[in-house]
């Protein structure tokens, strides 16, 4: 591959099962000739062991330089005042849009032929962590309070991202999910801006609205009515795990955190230290995240080859990991997938 065609990208192997699923994913990417030139960096407990810091400056500098990262699951140390690594990355690079596609790969379940995308605002809402205690009598922690905020500018930006995504990917409908019937100002502002943006796309993309609790119910009764969902931070966090459950759980759930100057792609499941190093882990969530990364840099041709291989292996049902109903290991699954790349 010629140097001018390579794309610099930061690679974070992560903790627990992270390094072994990352090895599997990079092996598949190499097999299709993916253009990434990796800059390997540490984060999580691996970084704490090496540097004393779960998110070293060197890793931040690498992402700032490449503007692109593929990240395995990380473990944020408990205690010690360490902030969530994912939250830190989102804030450091302004990764305002969390993108969670949900598609059926394993057929025959209760929910088949699912194909929807959830867009979650990533920086505001209740996750801004504006919390405090109010003393009651002799109890200094008698009341816990939490305040969230949504800005007009950010509400507009995340809804516009969802509509632009819909246009680019041939999606037909965007659903604004809110709780403006109760949180009249906090999510009312999101709904107000959402309606403004939707008018700009009339005739190109349909728009409708759902209260978040009704959306949650409908997602487990008739998920096929949804196409692109856009919502605020807390609701998006909850609903994106719900939608993952429709297609087999977090082991099938890729994610992307996208900003104006950087994008971080990841498996959203945990680091699963109990099965680390045992050749048991399913690499599909991270591989699907890598596919999103290929699409992000305009290499849909390669992502389609990988997706075709994944579907071929799953359809044969011969060399699947245990969570997919098989008895094979990470390495065997990866080898089978390589054989089905066309």
C-alpha cells in the first residue's frame, strides 16, 4: 500500500479481553487491506500500570494528531479520584454525537431484521455531573441533588447530525425522543430545536416525536417502526443499551463518538476480565466499530466486504463464539471470518 493512501489512526488495545479482540480486529482489517497506519497507545488500567495515569497525555496527543481512534474496552480505576475515561475523551475532543447502530446479524431470535440507529447527545444533560448534597439535621448528605442542562446550540447540532446522517445513509425517518411533558424546559428546548431543524428537511426526511417511556415500550413491541432515533444524553444512554438487547446484547453493539475534529470508535461492552486470555471473547462489537470507522473515512467498499464475511460465518453457524451459540474461540472465529472475506 502506498504511503499517500494510508490514514493515521490511534489504536488503544484496552484492558481485559481488549488486547485479544483488538488483535482479531486488526488481523481482519489487514486481510482486507484497510488503510490505517496505527499509532498504538495506552489507556485504562494498562496505562495506570505503565504510567500511573488512566489516560496519559501521550494518548491524548496521539488522538489530537490523528483525529481518529479505535478503542477496545477500558477499565476506569475505582477510587483515587479518577474520572471516567470515556467522559474525559468526549469532553477533551468535543465528541458531541454518540452513534449506535443496531442491526440483526444472528437470525432466528425474537426480533429479526432490526435495522435502526440511535443518535445520542454526548456532552450535556444530566451527565454534566452538576451534583451536590444538602444537609438535613445532623446528616450532611441528607439530600442529594443533581442538575442537568441542555443548550439551544447543542440541541440544534445533535438533531442536525441525525438528519444529515439520515440523508447520507438513505434513511427515511428521524424520531425526536424527549420528556417535554414533564421536563418542560430541559427537554422542551431539545424538542423545540428539533422541530426547527426538521422543517429544513421536509420532503427529504420524515420526522416524528415520542416521549421516552413510550419509545422504550414500543422498542420492545414493534422496533421496526423506528429508523433513526435522536435524543438527549441520559435517554440515549439507556435506550442504546435497550436496542442492543434486541440483537443479542452488547457483544453485537458497536459505537462511535464523533466531533468536529476527532472521532473515536469503540466496542461498548465491558473489559470482561473474568474471560481475558482464555480465547473466549467475541470480537464482533469491536469489528463492527472498525467497520463504522472505515465508513467514516470513505472506505465503504472494505466495510461491506467485512460485513459480508460476518454474515457468511454466522449463517453457517459452525465456528461461533459461545455467546453466539457456538463452541469456538476468538482465534477460530477470526480464522473462519478471514476465509469468508470476498
